């Protein structure tokens, strides 16, 4: 149980410090490892549920930043997110 908590906290800590492509890759690695070990702890542990949560969270993105008293990021590249998600449907 201790390992599960550490990995989850590690993923969250890495997510807060993503500032480059390399950081994002490291975050994705931590997130995948967390899912492999803790998928039963994830609220959205199927691809359908996870993608629905991504969509729902994106619709309410402003609320996250307002509720956490964090400035809303400017110049978000939504096209890049779309490219990443589409490419992952066929990329190995």
C-alpha cells in the first residue's frame, strides 16, 4: 500500500513540474506506471471513462484554476493535444 501512495504522489509532483517535452515524457511514464500498479484506485480505469473524464475536465478547465487560485495558462496549444491523442490511436 505504501508503494501505491508513493507512485501516485510522484505522478502528481511530476505533473506540477512539466515545462518541456522531456518533462511531459517523464510524466507520461510515471502516469503509465501508476496505472499499471494502481488501476484499481483510479476513478476512470477504462479508456472510455478516461477519455470522457479528459473531455469533461477540459470543459471545466477554468473552474480548476479558479478553485485552486492558480492563473489560467495562456496560449494553450489545443491542436497539439488533439494531435497527440489522434496519433496515439495508431502509433506504436
